[in-house]
C-alpha cells in the first residue's frame, strides 16, 4: 500500500496548463539567461508530477520495473 496520494485529473491538468503558460511567458526572458536549464527543468518536474510521490522516486521505480522485465 502506498502512502502517496494521486492528484485528481483536474489538478494535473491545471498544473500542466500552468507549466506551459509559465514556459511561454518566460521564454523571451529566459532566452538570454544562463540558468534557463534549471528553470525549464523545474517546469518539467511540475509537468510530470501527478501525485505526492517525489518525481525522482517515481522515475527510479519505473527504471527498475523496466530492468526487471
């Protein structure tokens, strides 16, 4: 049994709409900044997060599942 809570579909959708909106609005500014990779990495984490479980933990479990099959 997992102690992590899955987000409802509408919350995932709102997070993804927000990530796309921030990405588009910040693009002209981030184009000239050196830390743009960090910013877009953060937006990617917002995009893929669908539960309380940390993104790194979910991705490592997926890798282990692929390796075991």
